[in-house]
C-alpha cells in the first residue's frame, strides 16, 4: 500500500511545485506536443541554441529573455492569447510516469480521495504527509 500512497504523494508534490516559474516550461512542452516537434526542430526553426530550448523546457531557465519567447511565438504564429492558454495549463501528463500515476489514482477511490483532500495544502504540509506515510510503512 505504501508504494501506491508514495506514488500519489509524489504527484501531489509535483503539482504543488507548479507555479508561475513553470509557465515557459509548460508552454514549450505544449508547443512540442501540439506541433509534434522536438527541441532540435524548435532550435533549427528559431535559430535559438538547442541548449537554451532544452533548459527552458526542463525548467532550468525559469525566466527566459522576452526576445527568446517572442521569437518562438513568431516562428510558430502563437498569439499572446494562445501563449497564455498554453502556459496556464497544469502539466498533468508531462511524462509517462505521471500518466501512470494518474491512471492508478483514477482506478483507486482511496487514492483519489487522498489526492482530492490534499489539493489545497501547501508544499510543507504535503512533505509532512509523505514523512508520515514513510513512518507508517516502517511499522
């Protein structure tokens, strides 16, 4: 049981980490998914170094230069409204591990209730819950 709870709590921490700092990461991930393109393709099309694109996409660059984002938007005809739409969606299905987590949650009502109960908790509260779950697993 602990593995499933830990799995859920990991997703909750990831969701809690979503904030304004992640909007460009989410924007690039949504762009890549919708256009079915890679970081390399974005780099080639925009003449922005691949390392910059990948750092933005991974969240290592949280506030890229305005000119960088404008170049990407112009290249792919992304309007400010579309950019806002892309960047304000929470990244629930960013990777296969997260998708697997969510499938497990949706199939287990107890895990779903736990997730729902923690939606309004802050990051430190979620960390405390993880610690409690770890202690319970040791018993």
